[in-house]
């Protein structure tokens, strides 16, 4: 094993989350957006502990000698390294948060504490506590004779160590969940406090017959790594009902982290850790609020201060789509690509609604992984069923943290007359696949949509994704094969055009990498370009290392986890890794094999993670239209030129901001400006006044001009 070519998955993820925190520190980001990045950093870390740390604990219980396959670390070694790194990040988060709060004071937005309250504000706080909070709280005094309470996952509690001669006594008050956390003080400025701070301050008034030795706010994070496949083992139970039961179980799983706002006396802390069954290494201290979700409510209060937020950007109409003609005839003539969030998802929703009114449409089949709370897409599917179309919806009930939402939509779809299936045993269906079948006379026509992102209007405005709509009959037939296999509980074993996990995606990717290796060995130019969320599949990592050693040039844009370390002499010196973290979440997956004049280009729902390549149903589609292929290549090369939001991975696995002498380029801003220009082209304008889009891209890539200069 070549250790310095690999990074541990969990530690790589923590590096990614630090890049999120760097956005909160970036002075060029509007102030309130920086606060939002702080909140995202915290919510990311919550999920990391609930899922990844929880799963490592589970693995350690099963086999304490287990070692992960890249850095050979045991579960305990991984946990120790995680806890150490998180403890290093905690003061950075605190300092970042308080720096932003101090800068907000210039705009009249202040978080205050009791030391800085005026007499009038203190009176208001006391009245607010007495009338709005105290009647709703349920304080408890806990000692060895009283059952230890159940602390809900991620809820905030105020805890006090109470003086007692006989034993440790703890005073506990739930401090979130039943009242508004954000408390706005009266006055011209927007001065605010948090409800948990009031509760902590007024604890002596609640436990008035006790002497409080010390007190703190606390928050417990619980393991949420439930095994959804357990629901399939009992075939006498409906899978949907079993999933609902598993969701209840998730809320009661073991604690994996304890967060405190202050240090508690040793007896009190020992007692808490003993009862929660966690070690001191799992205790984390934060000076900033334990839960930053209040930031969004605060943002609504500040919404009139435009300078604190990103400038408003609206997903644009695609110039490749005419609004004066139905979409299906347009797709029958040519493939259409939508690029979210730069272009709107509305044409896709329009396609579904038009299919309901199209007399030639016989059936519609779709995979649903994460959908919006109020989903226009699901409503369109219901409309299709009510119009008499045969609608098959595969609803993945195991989409983590979206299970409850998906259970509800599956019931709605069933009630409307749709055929609802739940996917395969042991395999999540993560593909983004739609197939519309038409019978036009004796001719059968297919409209296939394959994308990189979920059928979700909300995330389509926040995540970068690609969506291909094509009438290619061969792709349509293979999409039908995927749905037929799913309907009878099978996996697709072979396909000529689509790459379909788990049986024929990883293998085909290896074949295409091998072709580039052989090309390089013949002394010809060989190239691989990849845009991914994460890279963890060791089989593919090792194949990429082999390609680098053979002389294949490999350029990767990997937003999050990257277990391959680039630039290691003798192994990965022909590989570069760029991570872009900015306003929008980079979510599209692009595979490029070969130099531009001969390349194969795919878009996909699959990252290069073992869970995607071998343990999920995923689909990658080849881009056969030359114009769309050129457009995707241009997008990829522009992302490689980003020198504002891009970080470059160093040979030691760390990441640094990309600096060069080229024109300053924020790729996300570039794509949005490009979308605005494409949507509002003025044919009568003299060509000399403005370069064409293609001309501007070429000029940018050559390093000339100052497009989007800051």
C-alpha cells in the first residue's frame, strides 16, 4: 500500500467542511451569507457525527480490529483522529462566528448578553422569561435515585450542578423545541438574544431552593445510522410501515457527541458521561451558540438590508427551448441540456405537464430520491395518472433524512393511481431517470431525461446540476430496460450506451481508463477529466494512480471527500485535484475520457464512491450531441480556471487557494452571467460591440481580458 497516495475518508471530509468554514471567513462574501456558511458548517458536522461517526462506532462494536482500506486505520484510530481534528476546528468556528457578529454591529444588528443589557432591556428579558418561557419549561432534578432523562437528538438543554451532600444532583431544563429561540429586544437596533441564554441566566429562579455550583448549555448528538434494509427482512410487514418504525428507532440511538457551552465541575461531567455512555474525548466545548439554525430566522429580520446578502440571481430560460412550441416535438428534433441553477428547472416540469395532455403518451416512469416538500414534480405525476397515463414511480424510502417526506409522497402517488415501487433489497436507487413512452401510430417514441441532481425544485436553485433530455431511441430502450429490471427486483447486467451501477458502471469506467493508459503507452496524448462530489472507491483510485504512472493527464474537480492525494512524485504527479466551494453547492458529475477531438463524455448521478458504484442503482448517460458535448467540456475547463472559489490539493493532502496571473474568475458567477446573456441575446447588436459566448470563453481560457474582475 502506498500510504502517501491515500487520505482517510473521514479526515478528508473534515477538510472539506473546513473549506465551508473558510467561506464564512471570506471578506468578499456578503456578511450575512458568511453567517449562513457558519450555520452550514455546524449542520454538516451534526450529520457527520450522526452518520459517519455513528457508523464507525457500529463497525468497532462488530470488529474492533477492522481497518479501512486506504490508510489502514482502525476504527479507534479514526475516531481519535476525528475528535482531535474537531477540537481543533471548534475555536476556529467560535472566532469566525464572533468576528461576523462584531461586523454586523455596524449595521445595527447585535447579539447581546446580560452584561450589556440596559435596565429597560433587563426588565423586558425578565418579563419575557416569566410570560413566554417559564410556563412552557419542564425542569427536573436528577440524582442517583431518579431515572436519568432521555436527551433528544440535537435539542438544547440547560444543565446545572446543584449542591448536594449525598450525591450528584443535576438540574435539567429543556431549552429548545417549544418556544421561539430568537428573542428580539425592543428598540431601534436589531438587538437579539437566544432563549437558551435566558433560561441559563434565570436557572436560579427555577431551582430556587438549591445552590447552583455551576451551569452550562448542553446538546447531545445521537447515532442516526439505522439499517433500513432490516425492514425488508420481515416480508409480513409493509416496507413503508417498517420504514416509519425505523425512523422512530433513529431518534433513540446511542449518543456519539456531547457539546457544552461552559466547563462543568468534574463530578457533574463524569456523571453525564457515565449516563450517556461516552468518553471525555467525545465532549466538545463551544463559546458560540451550540445550534446556529436560528440564523435563518434572523436573516428574515434583516432581509431589507440587501448589502448583507448575495445579489439576487434568477435561473434563466434556456435559449435552446422555444416557449411557443410543445417540448416533446423539440426534444424529438434535438437533444436539450439544462444547467441548474443557471437555467430554470421549469421546462422539465412543463414536460411532465404537457405529457399529461399529450394523447400519444402511454406511460411515464421515474425514480424519485429527494423531492421538495411541496413538489410540483410529484403533482405533475399525479396529474399524469389522473389523465389516464400509466405512471410508475420508484420512490426511494431510504433517502437519508428524507424518509418521512418520501413516505408521505408515496401515499399520495398511490392514492392518485400511480404504481409505486420501493427499489431493490440492499440497494438504494439513486439514479435520476425519467422515461416517457409515446405511441404515435405504429411508431414507438421515447423521451428520456437523465440528470445529475434530484427532481427537486428547491435544490435546483441551489445546487449545480445537469439535465439531459433526449429522444435517442437506443437510450430510451436501455432506460426501459433499467425500469423493467427495477420492477422485478433485478439489476441491469449489460448496456451498450448507459453505464448502470451496480453491475456495469465501475467495470466500464475501468475499461475507459485502461484505454487511456494504452494510448499513453503508445506515446499519444491521453486525458481523463472528472467532476465529482466525492472520490473514495479504492478500485477506481488505484486505477487512476496506474493511469498517472503511465503518463495520462488527469484533471479532477472534487468538491468534497477525495481519498486520492494528487501530486505525489512517482505515483500521482500527473493528477490535479481542485475543489470549488462557493455560493452554490457543486453537485453535477461529469466523466471525460480522451482528448477533446476523440473524447467520450458522460453525465451521471454517481460519484466515484463504492456505495455509488457497487451498492446503488446509478445511471450515467453518454453525451452524443456534439454541441452539448462541447458545452460541457467548456464548462469543465472553466471550472479548472476558477481562481476565486477554487482550492487546489497539495501533495501532502492539504488544500490551498488557487492563485495565478490569469483573469480573476469565479466560475459560478461566470456561468450565471453566461445564462443571463444566453437568455437575453440581442440579434440586432453589432458583433464588434460584444464577443460571442464562445469568443469570451476562448479569450478567458487564454488568460486575456478581465471578465468578472473583482
